[in-house]
């Protein structure tokens, strides 16, 4: 007799990275997971391009295109009952790429965290047993003017809702993936579940280094002693007066019953490693438009070079020096790619874009190569009405599918025990 799949709700779905990772694509009949409802809404565009891809690839999906904030604020919840809530909640207000306006939970997209909290509160006894959330690793230090405040709020919110939580910063390249993409993964276990009880009865260090879901999926060794403490149970108090002088939130940690434990770790991996060069298409498949004209190469080199620029702060009115280091030009093919951002597409010159040199010629990355860097199937985002620029944007916002796949397998094993 086959076991009942774990029912999943996927928030901020993008083009469906969580779904591919948990169900596989095409979905396996024997999958341990079943996405019963999903939601994607991009407030900055009238046409919902990510939803075009999602609905084309998951034809029978119970998929919503409505603004999740509106769904929650209406108080009318027709979302199916589920066991696991997943989502890569928008990261722009936490990201290091947004240096000038790092507003954290106060930002337009950062505040979507409160919609997740409200949603869980509305579900009450029907709240999911498990959570799996993803964001940029800088969330642990957000916002820039009150380091760590936002992560403390998230931990306290989940603790007050009855979840034990473990978190872990994972760099995909440390475990053989072809991209140096560093993200924080947050797993929650609701009070009363077997996983909650197991965590409660396990030494915190053992959980973080050996026994926890993330430790089993991605082995590590410790590099320092764990620190512990208590976070205030009032999110309002944290927002107003939180201090992170003691560097509370390290690369791995957990919180249960208001007490947190955290420490630094290093990856333990001796498996196969893949590089940027491993994802490249045959040169016959690369259109001429992806190659850089000889006369533009000096402009690219200047754009990617080190800079020191005198500026005036729009917040304080005081002068400061804005500095940027060198970005490799061209990108090395024998190493994992740099973190992919949303501006990879288009012919315009941009510091963030990858530029490679193959057979003596410089070129940008093809959309299929960008998909491969995140583990998506080739041409997954290719749909009528979707441009190459939009395909690149999707991948800059996406996650590395293999990370979620491994976490999902360990979670499924633990739930089944």
C-alpha cells in the first residue's frame, strides 16, 4: 500500500522551482509530495509572465494569480488543507544587491513576511505541520541599520505560532552544484509533531551538526562553539529595540520555546563537483546575438572593473566613497558560476552579467545555460510571449532545485518514521 503524499502549498511560486524539486518534473506517480495549491503574483508588472510559464508547465495546477496580501487581508481562505508550506518569500529588501534601500521587513516586498504570519494565524488548528522557506543569506543581517532584527522577528513569529525552527545558510557550490548561490533555508516543525518532539529531546549541537534535517541532507562539521540565548517574544519590541551586538545568528541554528542556539559550520562534501563550463551548450546552438562585438569589449572591462566613486548620502546628506571590487572578465569556466542575478538577460552592458570566452570569442549566457545553473529542465521557461530577458529574470529569482530536492527527501524520511 502506497503512503499518502505530503500535501504542499507553494507561495511566491515564481515559475515553480519548489514544485519541480518536490514532485519532480514531469510529476512522478510515486512522489512523496503533492502541491495542492500555489500562488504567484508580481506587483511590478501588469502582465504576470511567471504565471504564463507556471500554467503552461503544470496544466492541472490549482494555481492562483491573485496578490497573496489581498487573499490574506480578505480573511476568506479557500486554500486547501496542507501539511507543508513552502516559499521563497521576496528577497529584494534583504538583498546585498539592493545596497541603497535595504529596508528589510519595512520594504514593499519585505513586508510580505507579515502576510505569511497572518496566514498561519488564520489557519489556527489547520496550520501546516511543517514549513520550508528560502531567502538570501543576508536576511540574517537585515536591515542594514539594525543588523539581525528581521531574522529575530521571523524566528519569534514562528516560535509564538508554536513552531520549532532550524535554519541553515547553504552555498550550492559547496555541495557540487555549478553555481555559488548562498541562501538561508528555514524549516519549521509544529508543536505536537514527531519532529518537534525529537528536536526538543535532542542536544542542540547534535541536531545542528548530525541529527537535523539540514545536517543529514548537507553534512557539515562545526568550526566554533554554539552560543545560545533568549529572543524577546514580542515582535513589536524587537522591531523597536533589537540589538545584535553579540552576532546572534550564525550560519546554522535553531529556536525552540524561545531559546535559540547557533554556531558556524563548514561543509563536508567529497562528491562530484560541477562548474560553469559543465552547463554550456554546444557553440552551434548559440545565436550570434549572444556574442559581444569586439568594439564593446573595452566597455565591458570598464563596467566590471574596480571603482571608487565619491557620493552624497541621500539619507544623511554626508559624503562617502562608494567602492566596488573587480568582477571576473571573462568568468572562469573551471569553477562554479557566480550568483546569478535578475539582470542576466539582454544585450546591454551590466556588471552583474556573466560573460564567458569560448573559442576566442566573448559571449553572454544562453537562457538554457541559466536554467541549468539552477537545475531546471532545458527550455523550461520557453513559452509563447516570454522573452529571453524575462527568462533570465525568472532564473535570477529562482532557487537551486537540487537543494530543495535533498531537503525534501530528508523531511519525507523523517515524517514517515
